[in-house]
């Protein structure tokens, strides 16, 4: 949620800096100051690790062993497509909205803010639904299908700025459960020790492939118009739903 709050405020701050202050300089300086802040706890000293040092087969698991885990491969694929779709859409959403509404990008910052804040706030209904007994895998499927429907709706009604902002918010809300629950399912596939950290590390490491590739591809497609760029997001959402369907519900809480 802290990530989402920052992603919500920063586009608005950038738009204010551009429209009211005549440039991005101040927001860049402020961003640099924020990036320095995490150094402070390191300077003070981090608390000592209390992790157990006893070796176990799970702790000695190798990447090859993870690659033999079908569910782990599927969840890693979901993370790869998700990170590409999230960063791609979140990064290009203002440009997509500008192409559809023909308004200056500086006035469309709320479309990015709506997406990111709803992506963060979506953790609340996700928790409530989990407490009601809805399986994580089903929430991933429903979220991906909901996002695909919203991408198509945005393609249809995106010419009107208010409707485009609403669609962006609903896309963020639909995306909310996908990565956290995929990560939780990946971790639950191993023992409750360091193997869960290895699984999460593998998931996010492979996920960076999508984070690097899909946003670049989306930018290229945007050169041909907003429709191809949105269709890429639509296809990514459908792919996530299909991958989640293929995950076997034999993991803890799956």
C-alpha cells in the first residue's frame, strides 16, 4: 500500500510541477531526496538476523529443483506477464489517455494516480475475500478476467477523460490480488523456512523479464495508436487468467 500511495501522489506532483512551476526540476530533486531516505536505517545499523542456521533439504534446493515444480513455473509465468502488464500500462497510461482524449498529458495525471491508488487499495477487498474463504487462485483468475474486461471497456469509452479515469481505477482494483497471491502461492509450495525466500526470489527475478520487455513493446505499439497498446494489456490479462487456471490447487490455501 505504501508503494501505491507513492505511485498515486507522484503523478499528481509531477503534473503540478509541470503546469504550475514550469518544469520537472523540483519533483526530480524531491524524488532524489526520497531515494536517499532508505540509507538512514542502514547507517544506524539493521537488527541482527534471527533466522535458523540449521540446514534442511528445502534450504539446499536449487534452481533446477524449482524448475521441476510445475506450479512454480506457472506462478513465475504469471508474475512475468503481470509485472510487464502492470509497469507497461502504469507507465504508458497517461500517453494512452492523451492519445484517446486528445488532451495534454499534464492534465491526465489522474488516470495514472487512479490506477496506482486502486492497485494499492485493492489489498483491502482481497483480504476480506480471503477471509470469506475464496481461494487465492480463484481471486487471481477473477482479477485477471476483470482487468481484461476493463481494458476493452477503456478502448471503447476512453475518449471521455472521466470515463477513462474510472476504467484505469477499475483496472488497478482488478490487478490488486494477482501478484501478492501468486507470490504467496509460490512461497506456500515449499517448507516454512528459507525455501520460501528462494521461491519468491526466483519468481521476482524471472518477473523482471516481463518488466523489461512488455513496457518497451507497449511503447512501440503505442506509436501505431492506443488500440494496439491496450490490446497488448488485454492479451496479457487473459494470459494471466489462463496460467492461473492451469495451476493445480494442491498447494497450501490454494
